[in-house]
C-alpha cells in the first residue's frame, strides 16, 4: 500500500465525526425536543449551540466543495473571501438566548414589586426619585428595610433627598402613603383583602403579556436574520433545523414566564 493511500485513509478517519458528534447531529439540534443522552443534555447552552453550528458548517462546507468543482468555485466578496455558509451567518443563538433571558429576568423583578399584603423592600425597587437636574432609582439613594410585617423603613443616604423620596413613593402608583419620621421615611403596607388580591391578580395579566411580547420580538428578529443569511448559503433542511432551534429557545423562555406567573398567583392567593 502506497504512502499516498495511507495518507488518504488517515485523512478520512480524521474528518469522520465522532460517535458523540453523530448523536448530537441526529437529536434534532441542541434545542430539539427529543431527549438527548445524559452527557449531552447536561452540557451548557453555549456548547450545544457551538456543536450545532459546527455540524452545519461541516455539512455546508462539503456541499460547497462539490459545487465549486462543477461551477468554477464559490462566490467571493470584494476582499476575495468566500461568502455565505452557516459559518459566516450572523445569526447568534447565544445572543438571542441572552436577550430572552434578560426579558424574563426583568419580568421576575416586576413580579417582586407586586405587593401581596406584606412589607417587602423590593416593591420600591422601581420607584424613580425626581431630583434637581435628573432622577435616580430609590435603591441608589437610600437603604430600604423591613420595620415590621406592615411597614418599610427608608433611610436616605443624604437628608436632602428625604422629601423627594417621600413624594416619589406617594406618586409611584403603588397605593402607598409614606410619612416622614425624623431622618427616615416610613411606608405602611396595607393588609391584603379579597378585593386587593383580585386587582393584583388582574394586573399580572398585562405584565405577563408584556414579557411574552418581548420574548416573541427577539424570536422575530432572529428569524429575520436567519432568512437573510439563508438566501444563498443554506439548504431548506438547514433552515428548518435552525427554525426548530429558535422555536425551542423561545418555548423555554415563555415556559419560564408561565412558571413565574403561577408562583406569584399562588403567593397572592395565600395572603
């Protein structure tokens, strides 16, 4: 057997996907619905995405090589570099997931601010205090703590901000009536009633829908980028695979929104 033949065999072995690589490739993508093996399903999101991108880039490069033999090579851009292909696409699954995660996190913070008849410092996190020359969030200007079950105490970092803090809490639309006591601001938190609980539960609907809208917007942006990148560089099957991945990430984050909503509903109903 000649040295050239041995080299060809070695090359084929080198570029043959490993068994774990083939498993990942047949599991409907890193975001697919089918159950992945334990060692793959436990992998970080970023690693799974990278494996998927490598798999598609590998398949696309093989197809591109075949086309170049019959049609004089692939297209090149102004700088002489080959264009197109999943390896060049601008779709960034990690970025989309991060944006959705941010939307879910913001929704969770908004839910914390929904008071349920108990003194909770987080209900003041979103209060913006008007100051000379601008404004600032209350937590940046004062320390907020629980005085007792029905009262919060706000201790300003500077005496000059005491009255602006008191006025901003009163006008924040939280139904709170703070009062100034010495160097602090005392915030009574009304006890929960059936009527107040019903109003809170109703208000959760608008907050939840707003969070869903933000997640869906990130999905739409990703789909637009995918379609733009897929025109000249991807097969229909590759596009469908990416679409499934995008939808799976979307479903994951909308599912988390529903979980947070149900947890807050149970909390309110128990008060």
